């Protein structure tokens, strides 16, 4: 998979893509990450990529010319109708695991990192094919969001984790928070491990994990239950959890 990241601050990507899982994926040829400096496509000698907004107001707006030229420099004309051009900004649809899975099926993705007060609206209307936000908050620029998107998508690619079943048990894979995990020592400062995880009964372990996953999700992110993939057994467990809570 190829990622092209368009940014005003290329140095922000030094480090995150040179460590851990993404470093290995790049070295193994699973992903190709290209950092494109938007200022290289500015049309004046000062490499100006932003300007004051028409109509007045606070802040600076990213100019359309450098952004269009930067995208066109990396977008193969034959692929322009199939490659997502994603603007990373607070105004986009919220990024989640389902969206990450969808993007992991692409061969190429272009990410535009918004900055300052935002981008010229013509970029949204005529250049970007999608707009994604990493959450309902505002950070300095789209660079941080781009790093998160690349990481979340990359780990879903075959060969990155070695075994995709690891990703298939992650939080949000089936719409729920992940169950609690334990490792050695068996007892630590008086805190033990649930006995069911020590007995070797795999069916009982699966049942415990599902119940714990539902318990956590109900307590911390009940909004996820509205669209999670739940069966009849899950509904019974949720009813039992509610009953237990009412008793307490």
C-alpha cells in the first residue's frame, strides 16, 4: 500500500514512521510512505502556502494552488477516480475501526494535512474525495491525525502483525471494547488472575472474555452497543449485568 502525505511540516513525521511496526512494514515493502512538502508547490518565490480569508476573520487559510498541484504530482492520471484523497480536519466524519478496515483494502491513499484555520473550501469541494476527523477536538494540524490513520490502517494489512488474528481480537473489531488481559505473575501485590483463565477450559475462557467485553463496553462506551454485532446470548448477558448492577 502506498501513502502520500501532503504537509506543511514534513519534520513532524520523523520518528513515528521510523519505529516499531510501521518501520518493519516499510522495510518489508508492505507499505510505502511518501512525505510531500506542500510549500514545494507554492507559486511564488516566498513559497507561500497560506493567506488571509476573504471577508475577514481570524487566522490564516491554506491556499488552493499548492494543494491542487501537490496532489496532482503524486496522483497517477489513470488512478484519479479510484485513489482516495482524504483531507484530515476536525470537520470530517469521525475515524473508527470500521473506516480503517475499509481503507486497508485500498492500494493507495493520499492524505492532506489541514493546518492553521483550515483550507480553502474549493479543496473540499473539488479536490478531496473524503474528509476525516480523528475525534471531536481540535489539534494543531492534520499531521497528528495522518499519523494515526496510517498506523491504524497499516496494522490491518497482511504480514504487518504476522498473524491477522491478533488484529481480529482488538478493541472495536466487533464493535466492543476488548476483554481484560492478564499475564505472569499469577499474583501481584495481592491482586490475582480470574481463575477461569487458569483452568484450560477454552469454552469457559471464551465465555468469560465475551462477558467481560460486554461488561466493559456497557460501563465505558454504551453508545457502541447500539451498532455492535450482538447475538441472543449477548443480550442475555447484558440483561444479567443490568440486574447485577441494580442489586448493587
